């Protein structure tokens, strides 16, 4: 089934010059990019995005990190793209991530793990709408 997911190249990935590398991996996997822009989130915007993690011990650190510099937000489209994107990213902790995944190859820390990807259709819908309106998504 064709579906959409939100991908973010996090501030560590942008600062380290990994935009092209991450985009290349999506394109090489046959995933279509149907929206893309750069954003520098405020702390409040990052807190809203990660509201599901509000009670977690790492929430303050995570939202500080996510608002520390520019990030690239993208809408990806394709068959089963939510799961496929998470496969390309690898496990949250890069030490557990499979060989050849983005996080295994580039992450330096459990927090600074280069990319974000929605984890379910409901979170994808919320996260896409958090950054994009319908006119900013091609074919949308
Ligand atoms: P994301 O939501 O960013 O795609 P994920 O779904 O693999 O990642 P989550 O459990 O949703 O992981 O955690 C969100 C983010 O919070 C992680 O990507 C990471 O940046 C950070 N994080 C998760 N667990 C920890 C932890 N134990 N310590 C510090 N940061 C963490
Ligand atoms: Mg998550």
C-alpha cells in the first residue's frame, strides 16, 4: 500500500554534511521525496513534535538538541514506506543498528542519531501535518 512518512535529518546530520548521503539512500531505495524543507525549530516547536516523550528522562536533552540548529524535514512516499524508512535508519541506539543502516554508519550517540522517521500511520499523519500543509506536498 502506498503511504507517507515524515523523515527528519536531525541537527547533527545537517551540521556534519550528511544531507546528500541520507537523501541518496532514500532515492537509491526507490522512495519518493514529495516534500522537503529546512527548519530551525524553536524549543517549543521541538517539545510539541516530541510531546509523546514528555515524561521520558531524556525529553529536555532531546528537545534542546532538536532545536540546536537547522534540520531537514521531508515527506517520503512509497509502498510500506514507514517500515522501509525505519529499516534504512536502523535501531534507535546506533550500537544495536544493523550494518549498512544510516544510524550504524553515521550516528555518534543514542540521542544524536542523524535521522528521525515516523513509527506508525497515525504518528506519520500528525508529524507530516506538523511541518507541511497540503500545498507543500507534491501530488498532495
Ligand atoms: P525517532 O523518533 O527520532 O525516529 P526512534 O523512534 O528510533 O527515533 P524514540 O524512542 O522515538 O526512537 O526516541 C526518540 C529520540 O529520542 C531518539 O531518536 C533519540 O534521539 C532520543 N532518545 C531515545 N532514547 C534515548 C535515550 N535513552 N537517551 C537519550 N536519547 C534518547
Ligand atoms: Mg520515535
